[in-house]
């Protein structure tokens, strides 16, 4: 059976065997089969499925993308010695010595599987409202009293003002530092004011971005994680 070898800066962390008829998930959340504890990695980032004689890698709408041999992909049939890049980690895919490999027709199938990124996002966005119909977004507060706040309002205000929905400290934090808007297609975090700009998964932001499940948000002294609740 082939293997995936997880590495960080050429240091081998762990080896995972890929059995026929099974699949594995890759991401930051600890429920994944391959856990990569790095803020550049989405909660559920990618998966590998056993399909026919080969193994199909699929990106799960990750924030920072999945790359094979430095080429961004949405789906890709893995070939011997492919290197998958996820965040700052790599996963080397390799068949064992003397192990049979899929023929070239299977290997060539990835050409029909790599979608144009714009068309892929457009297609996924059309299905997003239906997927989220029975789910409510929430923030799990990781600092202070560590409560959980359901995002039921159309606009949730975050800042150091006393009438904010979520109050956070910080000398350079704005009175209304950011807002989270509830829209048919999901939840959107928008920067409003303050020298101390919000960070999502460690990256400072301006403007507005759509939140993905398990995104880590830092605003002033507040640290929180965005999740969906049934």
C-alpha cells in the first residue's frame, strides 16, 4: 500500500498508510486522520479517497489552498513521488518498492479534475445557502470567561465600546473594531476602525472576508473561534 509522509522543513513527523477502499482527512481540527497544527491550515483542509486503482486528493474549500508539486489543485489523482503542500507542511505520496502502481490512464485523469478556481468558487457559493440552512454560526470565546455566543443577529458588533455585543480590550482597539454580518451565503467579518486590526488565522485583515468554520479570530485582547451549530 502507498504512504503519505508528513514533513515540516524536511523533518519527518509521521507516516500514514493508505489502504484500498478507505479515505483520510487532513486539517487542523483534531478529528482529522492527519492533524496539522498550524494556523495556515483550515480545520478540514483536504482529503484523500481511494478511487478505483488510485488515490484522489481533494481540497475542501480550504482558505489557503492545496498544492501538488507547487501547482494549486482542487482535485488531483496522486502519482508516485508527488509532494502535497498544505500550509508550511508537506505530504510526500509514494508507493512502496515492488508495489504495483496505476497505469498511465489513471494518472492522466487529474487533467479533467483540476477546475478553474473562479468557476469552482462560483459553483460552491451557489450551494452554500442550502448547506447552511439548518446551521447557526457561533463564536467560541477562548479568552476571558470562555463563553459561546450564537450569531443570531444580522450584525454582531465587536469592540471596546460598552454597548458592543462582544466587548474586547486593547489600547489601540476601536470602539467598534469589527462586525460580523449574517447573510444568506454565510457569515462575513468586516474591519471597522482602530489601529489594532483584526487577525484571522494569524493574518491581519482589512475590508471584509467570509468566515470559514474553525477560523481563529483575534480582535484586541479577545481570541475566538468561528464554528457552526446545528
